[in-house]
């Protein structure tokens, strides 16, 4: 079971990196992130985590136990 | 373990994987629909928060419609 | 083997929900689907299932046995 | 089970997963290419049907080209 | 272990087919690839393989052993 | 196999799957960012090559930032 949780958190990690890289990094004239890109990545991660938390709460409310969608 | 027990474990595991998969697709879909790309700050604003709530509710309704159309009885969440 | 089929049909379920939600639902001023959205979702599901059926037929014709693509 | 037998089972399972994966990518690709987003009704029209047939045929040809370029012998479907 | 490598190379195969089909084939008035589409697919595959090779080299340099990203 | 050994094998396998997943997402992201869609020939040109190098470097930095924010200690690559 911990194995499953571990796997899911690793997948979340990769998902976050992919999404925030794709949304925030578009210039490849230098090989290090500039300040703007770094700020963007950090906000993207924080927003995504807060978003996931809220979705999780709402999902549990609706989907609690084994309720049917209708 | 008796055969029936093993099958029950497999079913439970599949149901769990199904829910995890649904949750990650739902999360991605509502992020695309509700969260602006500008990232002006790191908080969710009021509009984003209420968009998320409605988005989750509507996604769940779509889950119900699709479940019924697929002949829902055998699907989890029915 | 049934386990594999079960897994595939659950994946189809999630794929359908994701696709038809993304294609049909764009307004979040209310928390229930309106009539237009609901009709759109139903047609989307029916079309996708018919599409999958036709692809499956053609795929089996071409790919029957272990034929090579050329 | 003898080791060779187990390996054969694994190979067969991998080949099956490979085909399922290919089929689901093919289905998604041809849906994007052939099916309009307006969903005016729930039937496939004539144009969509013939588009699907050609789409599957072309996808399969691409599978052949890629298989050859990857040194196809060891790939299923060759 | 060979099973894992086999699985990864099959996934690469499907990824390549999907990407190069999507990028190169847009017309469905005939049921065979025309010359332009075929050339496009071949270049797409070659470019993607070269790209993957270069990414792999750079990734190993940075990520060699168990180095941390910072 | 003792329980500790089995766990270690599972951890190693997860870490490997994690790296494979990261590598395939990185490869796809940098292909999108760096490689033009026209496919005028089958070589990577100078601009594409240096774009790839910088893209990999920047992706790796993003990996570091995200790892730290998630409380990196338990994540591989830290």
C-alpha cells in the first residue's frame, strides 16, 4: 500500500515538473532559469497544489463512501 | 489465499487505480478550465475557487451520464 | 485475463468522461450541467463508441493474425 | 512453471499491452482527425466513416515505416 | 529486467508512430500515404531518435550517479 | 527473501520507473520546444542542438525547485 502511495506521489512530482516547465519556460537563449521563470515555476507549483487540495475536498464530499453520481 | 479472496483483492485494487486515474484526469481538466496561465500570485482567487467547485460537480455529473450509457451496473461509483 | 479486460474498460470509461467533459463543458457559472451540455456529452459518448467500433473492425481486418503492415 | 514458459507468458502479455496501447492511440488520433467537434447528432456521417477507414489504413502504414526504421525484426506486428 | 527494456522500447515505438502520424498526416482523401507524407514520417522518426539520443547524453551528464539538481 | 530485501527491490523499481517517466516527459517537452515541425531534413541543426542542451538543463532545474517545494528529502534525485 505504501508502494502505491509512493508511486502516486512520484507521478505527481513528474506531472508538476512537466506542467510548470511547459507553462513557464519558453526561452532557450541561456542555460539557467532567469528570475521571471523561477518565480513563475514556484507560483505554478503552489497554485497546482492548492488546486489539487480543493479538488480533493470537493471530490470526497461528492464521492464519499460509494455514492452514485446521480 | 482462496481463489475468491484473490479476485476480491484484484477487484479492489482495480477500483482504486480507477479512482486515482479519474482523480488525476479531473484535476488536470479543472486546472485547464479554471486556472489562468499568468500566475500573478500563488493564491487561488475567489473566481478560481468557485470555478473549481462547479467544475468538480459538473465532471462528476458527466461521470454519471457516461456510466449509465456504458450500462453502469458493473462500474464502480454506481 | 478478465482482470485485463476490466482494466481496459475502466480506462475507456475515464477516457470517455475526460474527452466529452473537455469538449462539451466550458462554462462554470452554474454547478449543474445545462441541457445543451448534457446533449453534447451524450452525443460525444455515442459518437466515440461508434468510432471505436469502426476503428476496431478496420484494425482487425488489417492486423488480423500477425500480418505485417507492408 | 519452467523458466522458458514464464518468459513466453511475459512476452505474450507485453505484446498484448503493446497492441492495446497502439489501439487506444490510433483511436484517439483518428477521432481528432476525422470527427467534428460540433456533435450535431450522434451518428457518424458518410464523410466521417470513410475518413476513419483511411485514417486506420494510413496509421498502420506509419506503424510499418517506423517498425522498419527501428530495425523491425524484434517488434510485434512485423 | 529485459522485460522492462522491452516494454520501454515498445512504448517508444508507439510514441513515435503517434507523434509522426499526428505531425505528418492530415489528408484522408486516399487510403495510402503519398510521397510527401512518407518523407515527413521518415524525417520525423530520424529527428526524434537523434533528439532522444542527445537528451539522453545531456541527462546522464547532469543526472549521473545520484547527483541533486542544485 | 527477507521483508527488508523485498522492500528495497520495490523501492529501486519505483525509482527506476520514476526516472523513465521523467525522461520521457523531458524528451517530449524539449522536442515540442526545440524542434520545428517542418522536417525539412532529418538532421538536427545547430540551433536545435543548443536549444536541446539548454532545455535539458532548465528542465533539470525545474525538477530541483519542485523537489524542494515538495519537501524533497524523500524524493529520488535529491
